[in-house]
């Protein structure tokens, strides 16, 4: 049963507080769910009992994004899916530190509004959804930031306010499914670009990380952001929020960025070490730039794998020591795995049509054998396979 603004208001009442605290501390498992609901039904209506359990379980799921903060917050399932993890929200909010007030267009759960408020900004949190506005208000109050956040229910496409600085997070889901076309967002990217030109010069737009480079306006900065090696989003920055126009990759929590300058790395077969660039580096088109920065080379001009004679410690890529590598041949591969008495713990691929998990079932596996990673890719435009040590190489 979904959370509604009325249920959300009740969840913040004294009647619900002690029960919600207890359930948050020990959320019911699937096996316990019916028994817990039956117990709650003695005291509350079915919608209220369901709201208590749903909130407790969403708080548990949200901890991977928000840490301990999640135990105080209120969520909807779709809102939680779309919300940026807290380290990412805090990072993007820092761009606005030189301003005094900002509009959060499409505030959702209010996490971006909260991140902006922690920098000292006054935030106008706008969303057309009554539930989103109520969630933002509840979360601002729970985290004691409500003095800096003003939630407003309104349509972004019919603004009744005048602010030159904004953060926009358009809806990227419809009926629970992700939207991949920027023109199908709510509101569409085209509208937000028009808004930037006509009334909000200093604008950041959060978008899906698969955004095509062709959709980046010439005056914008496009920043792909990853967290712990997982690509989270791309942000288009405009106006005084731009550091430099172009594309960049930023990896968190290190906070290190790499700009795509259009450099060309040399291409050469693999040496002793094999590098997989962070997905933000790949999506920003900065693989060759990373190779030149680290003194590496690409193993194929169209493949985002690098190699080098020495291991290099960097947050921008993971590195493996190569055991051996050969032109792709399944029979030969199984022969070499048998000789190594190895078990392949993961198959990674790029530039190959194989399905990794299905392919792994066809491989020789030595029980309790030497753990290795198998890369299936292309080298100098030829199908290739590399057997590497597992786990990734760690610098001494």
C-alpha cells in the first residue's frame, strides 16, 4: 500500500512515533511481515499499519544511499530509486556554495534540497507531486533543516518564481520503469535548456548517465559522476556553475576529476598489467586521456581497456596483474585453465558478444583452485582473452 500525504502526516505524529522507532530498529523480514501487520492491526487501521511497515523497510533499504540519516527519513519507493546517494548529492551541492539561494526543481524526496541547505543556502523546493512536497517537508524537519527549505507544490513548466540559480532533477521513471530518452523526461531536457536560456542562467541538470555526447550544448560542462566504481549520473552545468566547458569524469569518494581533452593514446598489445577505467571515465570519453596521464596505452583503439608495464595506483581505474593472454579460443582457454588449476570467479567483457555468466559455465573449473578473472575483449582488432589474478592488484 503506497504512502500518501495524509499517511505521511500521521507517521510524524506522536501516535506513530514509538512504533515507527521500534520497527526502524528491527524492520520485519518477508517471513515476519504478516505477523507484524496482524499485531499492528490491533492498534491501527490497515493503511496506517502498512505505512509503518513500509517506512521501516524503506529506511533499511535506504541506508546504502544515506547511511544513518535514513533511519530518520521518510521515503516513497520510486523516490528512493531516483534519489542520488548522499555523497553524490553533497558533492553536487558544493557547486552552489557561492550563492545564497537556489531553486530545487523536481525535489522528490528532498535529498538534494537537504544537501543544498547544508551548505548554508536557502532552498525553494519545487515539485508538482503533493507527496514529493510532503516528503521534502518531512525530511527537512526530521534533519532540522526546515528553516532553510521552503517546499512548494507547483509545475516547473509554469514557474511563478524568479530565481537565477537552480538545480533540476527531472523525473526519470514512468510507471516504475526507467526513461532513457531525454525528450521523455518530466520535464523534457529541451524545456530545461530553454529555461536556462530565458530565465535561469546558472543551472545544473541531473540526467541519466547514458546521455549522448551529441546532446551536450557547446557552452555546458558535462560531468559524469561515479561512486565506489558505480556510475550514478551525469550533470549538465551552465552559467557560473561551469568550471570549464567540455566533458569531465569525477570519481567519489576520492573526489578526483579527469577532463576529456580528445587526446590519442598509442595502441599496443597487453604487457604485465591490465587496467579497467572507471565507468565515469569511459562515459566521459576520457580513456585515452587517462592512458596518457598514467603512462599507459590502449590494447585496441575502440576498446576501453588499458595496459602497462607497471602497476599504477589511481582511483580512476582498477588494475589486475596478467597471468597470460592469447587470441580467443575456447578449447585453448580450457586447456590453459586446467594447466593453471584455476577457477574463473568472474568473466568481464568489452567488445565481445558473449554473455559472461552463460560463458563461464563452459569453462574448466578446478574446485578450490587458483582464483582468476577472465577478460574477453579485442586486442588490435582481434578477439582476445586474458587471464588475470584475482582480486585486483593492490599497491604495497
